[in-house]
C-alpha cells in the first residue's frame, strides 16, 4: 500500500536560522585567523536584540558585534519596519573562555591523539532517490525556499517578499519505497502589508503557483519534474497575513532546526546541533563524516539506502562503534554488521582524522547554516575576513567536503564491486 512522507525547510530569514548563521559566521572568523580555535557559540535573536553566549579558546580577537550585524544585513533584515535590522539592533556578548576541564580531554600530546569533544551518537544517511543522494521531500523543500529568496533579492517578479518563510512537501511513495508524486506543498512567506487581506492572499497564491513553482521545476532533473502534477494540494500562507515575522515574530535560537539541517526526518538524528561548534565537537564533524560514508556507500552500489551511526565518549580517541542499516536494500552478500566492519577499516573515524580528511579547520561554515548541511554542492569559494585592527586575510575555501564522492573507488574495491 502506498504511503505519504513529509519534510519541511525554513528560509535564511527564519529566526532560528538567523541565529545559526550568526553563530557560524563567528566560527568562520575565529578559524580564519586561528585554525586551532575551540568555539561553542550560541545566539539568541528577538525584537531588536541579539545575545551571543558561549565558550571560546582562541588567539584572535574579533569584533563580534560587527560580524553579527553584517550577517543580519546580508540575510535581508535592513529595514526598521521589520522591528529587527542589522544596523540598529542591540548586540550583547557574553562569550567567555572554554572550560579547562573539557579542553584537557580534547587536546593531547599529538593532534592524532585528539579526543572527542563530547560524548554522543551521530548519524549519516543517503538514498538514491535523488541525484544528490538526499530524501526528495527535503530536497524539494530546500529548493523552494532557495528560489523564493532569489525572487526576493531580484525584487522584480514579486516585490512584496520579506525574509522569513517556511516550506513543506509531502511525497506519495509506492509500497516498495519509490516516490510516485507530490501530494501537497505548504509555503508560508512573510510579506509587506497589503490594503486588503483577500486581495493579498489571492496575489500571493497566484505568484507562488505561477511564478515560484515553475522556476523551481525548471531547475530539476526530469525524473523529479515528473512528480509535479495538476492535483497537488497547495496551502499558501494558510493562516492568512504574515507581515510580522523573523525575530520580531518569534525568538530564534541556535540549533533548533536540526532535522531541517540534516535529512528531514528520514534516517535518524543523534540530537546534537551543528551551528556554532568548531570541528573538535563530534556533534558536527562526525555527522559530516557519517554523511560522507553513507553517500559514498550508496554511490558505489553497496545499497540503495543506508544509515550510518558512530558514537563517542568525551576525551576518547577511538569511536565506541559504527552501526550500519541498509534497510534491506544491500547489493552485497554481507550482513549489515559485516558491512560496518569493512566501513571501519576504510574510514578513519578518530576526531583528528575526520578534521584532516574533510578539511574541517577551514572557515567553511557560514554556507552550511541555511538550506541544509547535507546534499549541497562541493565547490571552492574565495572569502575575505577582517579584524578590528584592520588586518584582513583572503582564503580559498572548499565547501561541503563531506559531499565528495572521493571514496567510491575504495568502497568498490573493498566490497568487490
């Protein structure tokens, strides 16, 4: 029997994502000037206010207020009528030094002996139902909001958009887990005030269905385009007006969108957030490493779908164990437990080895903080960072290294594929 599965996404202007982006901008700036920085930084945003709190061990000094304001302005909160804008909001910093009790378990005599920055379990997931090996409902939810943000910045075809928005896509699957069609799409977008609410709702619905959705579809592979149909149930701003939004509408906190950040409810999640954490925190680095494993396993043909779990004890170098679940889709004559044993030999999951393999000490994190950490395009960009002293540094930074299919040949060789 067929079934429905739903995933959601939120835009860069969503208050929780504003917080994530500020926290990750701080991470990037610390790493740009001191690659050994240890950072755990949380952000709270509300009407006219930003609060920064957390622990830092670094040799560099930053103007954290300026970094926060620049991030907010880049997102698009630049008008006083939003009741939250980068030029006028208050920014309070309560950042303090990292606890030496924690640090002694991480820093060791050699970097190779670096212990895990915390205990916990992390999950990576991949499926062959999309070209980027992501669940299709989440992938479409992200794409809708990326295109909506592009329309907002163009300010031509749709001129009333504000930064805050959410999307949700429901997919019908066959009983053998193959996507069949899109059943429903939910989009809520913040907007300028209209004179008439009824006219407003009609205009927004028309623009979403006739302008936004065709732009999204045009950029999709043919197989995914075929999921769109004339019977999709659209819920556009279903509560009505959405003028008050962003941090003025809801308080935002770092780390509250962990399912949006990962797999949209597919697979599993260990519970740890990513943004605001340097890569010594395995909540972040090991989640990227398990995604890297999962994607390369599926791309190599080991299975159609796979979940990878790794777990750690704080201060301990070697992981507690690696778990594999292929959901019965394995293409090799091995149990999931035997697959896990081979995986542990192919991929070194010690914290420092992960940092080195995925180049995680680079200032690569701002780009991860909206529209998902997984399923993104691996590419290199040039970034410039500045200090209050006037010193600046320009770096070529490789983004989303965990999305590379650089271990496919090694996996094929190990599994005889």
